[in-house]
C-alpha cells in the first residue's frame, strides 16, 4: 500500500531539515525524563493546558518550540547545531528544573520528531491531545484571532475590525477536524500513548483533568495541584453571535425530509 508521504509534512519541517541536515539522532537516552507532547490545533486550548501543566510543578514550560521561527532562532545563536544540541538548548532554557520535558506539536511535528530520532533522547514519550467538544466555537475563535492577530490574551493584536465569513469558518472547522484525525493517526502508527483532554472539561474542572494527565505520565495524582492560570479567556459576545449565526445558516442548509 502506498501512503501519501506529504500527509505528515508541513512548512515548519523545512527549517528542521535545513538545521538538522537530514541527520537523525541515533544514540541512547540523554535526558532522565519523559517527553510530554501536547498535540493541538489552533484555538483548542493548548496554552491553557500547558499553563496548568507547568504550574503543577512537574512539567517544564511547554511552548511551540518546533515552529519554523523557533527552530531557526535557536540555530542562529549556535554555530553548529544538531538534534541533541537543539533539545539541550530547549531543556536548559525551559525545562531545566522540571521532571518532565514538554513541547507542543502538530501531527507533522510529531512525525518530524520521530524522523529525527528525537524520541530516543528521552526515557519515553506520551502525548496529551487537547481538543474542543464545540468545534464551531473553535473555528469561530480561530477566524476572529486570525483577523485581529490576538492569539492569546497577552497579544496586542492589530485591531478589532472583524468580519463574519461563513465559508471561512466552515473551512477552518473542516481543517481542525482533519488535523485532529491526523494526530490520532500518527500516534497510532508510532504507538505513542495518547490521552485526550477536552478544553471544556479542563475549563470546568481543571484539577480533575490535571490528575488524569498525572496518571498518564505515571505520576501520583494525589500530588496534582492547580493554580489560577496566567492567561485569560478571550471569547466575547461577538464569538457567541458568530456561532449562533453560523449554526442557523448551517441548519437551514441541512437536508430536508
């Protein structure tokens, strides 16, 4: 059976290929900890999950350090860099005092970590897949954030002039569903244990979800703790209006008896 090799490739892979020179790591474990991968789609709540995990005291700072700009940024500051050096820099900067090393990743970035032997640097790897029950609300949030460029509550953005576009929202919803499917596929292909966490459940009962994360990584859930997150919820009345309008339009277009 032929498999589409581009299914698990993205633009971010170009930086990794250039920086690592297509040379994977082939040695044994270097870091005496597991690798926690927060698998996500845009506006899925990954920043909130990563913040709760970091504040639990067991995980390092989990960010989008595999993106093109981050990879090239580290490469610029170091004359010679390979997979081991790259993760050593990340470890010293964001995870030095944490028991578990963490990164955020898309399906293609999980495939890239495998391709370059990065999993071999750690004792093991486990994925926490953050998703939203309400994919329409996620797509609307994605559409609004892409227009305002306010990706988190800490971003200033470029203004609040936002236009409703049903086709744009539908396209984003479909791409979110497709990417969540690819994340499940790549974890199944690579046999990586994956825990699914719903954003809505995390928002309503954060301690319960962090206890589930602890169990997933073999940690004692009785030691789990949560504190007030450092980021604020961004959705507003505008999100609700767009969601209601989109649902009404989709409902009108459903097949009739």
